[in-house]
């Protein structure tokens, strides 16, 4: 199995992530609870949520991804945002945490992982 190509459009702490095999989902949601940290003007802010899916990973890519998350409660996450450019080149970076991740081991000896999901949320 060949390692996945990495992209600078998705990063954790300035380390490029492998290109997801599924379409990345990037959402911005309004924070509306009364204890959510509205500013002094009463304006609530939009927070980032991203879901990255990998239908397969070799052992090296899986280890690389998990290593970027290891022993970190928060990290700097970079992802693409829409712009009026022809290609997607604009990114934003926010302080985030990984709320959920996991993968299934498909082939023990070959070190092939499948169905890895990363759920990343802004702090």
C-alpha cells in the first residue's frame, strides 16, 4: 500500500496532513449558550468543526496522524476556507482539540488501517 499524499491545506501544528480519502467536512456554527463567551457587545462567535475521513491508511500514515495528536489537549489546526479564487488556496488557523478519533485494523501483518475518522473542534 502506498502512503497518502500530504496537503498544506490541512495541518496540525504546522505539520501537513495526509489528503483525506473522503471529502473533508468543514463547518462553522454559532455559539449560542449564555455561558459560551459572548463578547462585551453580546456578539456570539462562529466556531469551527471539521471531520476528516480516511477509508484506508498504511501503518506509517496512521502512526503519523496519531503522533500529531498524542499528549495534546489543544493544537493549531489549519484548514481551507472558501474564497473568490479559482482554486482553494486560502486557509485559516484556529486553536482546536480532537474530540474523537479511531480506526479499525484491517490487516494485522501488513499494518493496514481502515475507516479512520478525526473530529476536530475549535476551543
